[in-house]
């Protein structure tokens, strides 16, 4: 067992009841981080991801087109795994999409219009609808990408060769989420309702990270305990839904989490349309 795996197992099985717990934990954490950085420096992960991509493309007979967001090896790996999920869903006839109907938008606006009307002058009330749709659209993309990324992250963890890369990538993203929440908490928001939705989704991956690597960043968010508890409850639902994952279940997870957010009536998840109007989020 190398230093990275040894430290990881030590953290996952850490016994805080033994003496000198803080120093032992910090030592294991430092060992894991140091080893992961060394492995990342010595390993051509771009090449490993490219090989994984070619293998997947060969298996499904289809080309992977990376998004503009796939700017590094780990983000590309996520998209390769998400491509696998998509192809398996198609082959199993379980291909879905998340959409916005007029009724969905009306329901969403009912939740956030009150916040927006407080900050928009009487002479500009027509702006409320466009502001509301923009917030709704931004959250939709963030929500779907966050859930799909968590599903992909759980699958990537099953590939031990990518764990050092994953540790650093996920850790960086969670710390970024911490900074975003701190910045948002320091200034007024257009809608506290929407901000709370975003915060819950930003906190959520920290629970997966704790399960995978034995390190908790959740306390760093410094948010009300209710938000932490709500995010923890959503994570437990994610785990339960992901334990017996089969093709198409990523959309079942979306539905479960939408229900927890109180947004079931604000989105429609349906079998993917073969033609016609494009969904809000692919």
C-alpha cells in the first residue's frame, strides 16, 4: 500500500477515542495531501483520461464532445463518466430530460416574486419576470450539473488510479463554494429563497467528500445549522438513491432532491423528446 492509500485508509477508519487524536488526524491528512500532490506531479492524468475516453468511445461507437467547462483533466473525466451514464440510459430506454413548462415557471415565480418585488422600483415591475427567469435558469443549470457531478464523482472514486486527482479537484471546488457562500453572506441577495437553494447545493458535495476521503469541510461554510441539517438530509437521500444505481437513476435522484427543496412543481422530468422544443437544461 502506497503512502496515499495508507493515509486514506487511516482517515476513513480514524478512531478519535485514542490518545493524541488531533495530531494523528493532522498527520494523516498531511500525508494524504502530500502524497496526492506528488502523484499528480508524477502522473500524466491528461493521458489517462484520454485513454479512458477512447475506451468509452469505442465501447459505445460514439464521439465525446467536451463542453467549454471541461478545462482540466478531472472535469474531462467527469464528462466522460457522464457520457457513459447517458449512453447507458439510451441503451436501457431510460433517457430523460429536465424541462421548464409555463406552469413550472409560474410555480417557480410564485416562490421568488415576493423577494424580487422588494428590490425592484414600482416603475420597473416588468423587470421582475425577466429577473426571476434568469435566477430560475441559473439555478436549474447549477442544480442539474451539481447532481450529475456527484453521481460521476461517486463512480470515479471506484477507479483508484484517479483518486489523487479527485481529492485535489473536489477539495478545490468545495473550498471555492465556501468562498462563494461567504461572499454572498456579506452582501444583500436578489432573492434569499434562491440563494438558499444555491447554498444547499453548494454544501451538499462536502458530505460526499467526507465519505470518500474522511475529511470534513462542512464547518467552513459557517452557515445556519438548519442549512447544514437540510443539506445532510439531502445527502442521505442521494446515498440511498445511489446505492443501487441503474441506468436513468440520475434523474430519479434529481426528482428526490427537487422534492426536498420544495421544487417538485417547478420542473418537469420526462422521457427525452425526439424532436421539438429544446429543454431548459440538457
